């Protein structure tokens, strides 16, 4: 069956299906690039938006993704301590090359190079959450347990 999704959003849909989850990627007419825009677009609180923030491990140059609630700022110091090395800024080229997605649309799954993943413990308090799905206007709804199953990320207190 042909898809109406863009190539990047379809890549996320395929990654979800490959993991046996029946979650549905939707592309919206409005931007979901920021947590506030995404919350408004899907009709939830900013805290229910999953922000996937990519950093660069300063010593090993590997990608590190912090999956956090849209309501929180990330404590880079706490994440670096758990990772065991300092974090550095990941520019747009690094993010695209290592994940396969553009900033503002990075999903928690389907990356070119699997990153080290840290999950914000605050996301576990919600019944449902919304994550980016490959483009700045694509999202999918999931549960915190789906997120844990998809990413095998380490849950921790990430907020500053």
C-alpha cells in the first residue's frame, strides 16, 4: 500500500513497524519543530512532548541522545557524569549524518548510528506522550513503556 508520508517520516514508520509496534506517524500541516508548537498541534501539554536532543560525546565523538520532556531543560553535567565523558554541542551536520534526520524532527528511533540514549524520568509520569517522527511536522503518539521498549535507553533525572 503506498504511503502518503514523506521519505523521512516513512523511515520512522518503518522503524516502528520493524519493532512490532502499531504506532502511527502523522504529518501535520503546522510545525511541530518546538515542544510548544508540537503540544499545540496535537492538543497536549508541553510536558507530554518528547524532545530528542542530540549531543556529541567530546572524547569519543559518538552521538548521545537525551530524550526529555518538552517542559524540561537538560542538565548536560548530569548526563555527562552518567555517560562518563563530557558532552559537546552537535551541529546540524553532525545530527543529520549520525541520525539521518534534521534538527527539529529527530525521532527516538531509526537512526543511522545508534546513539547512547538517556530518557528523562519525568516522561514516565504520563499516560501518553508524543515524539518527533523524522520531519519538523511529523509526530507519533506512544506510551512511556513504548518509548523504553523502542530505545532501550537509560532512565535518569536529566532536568537542570
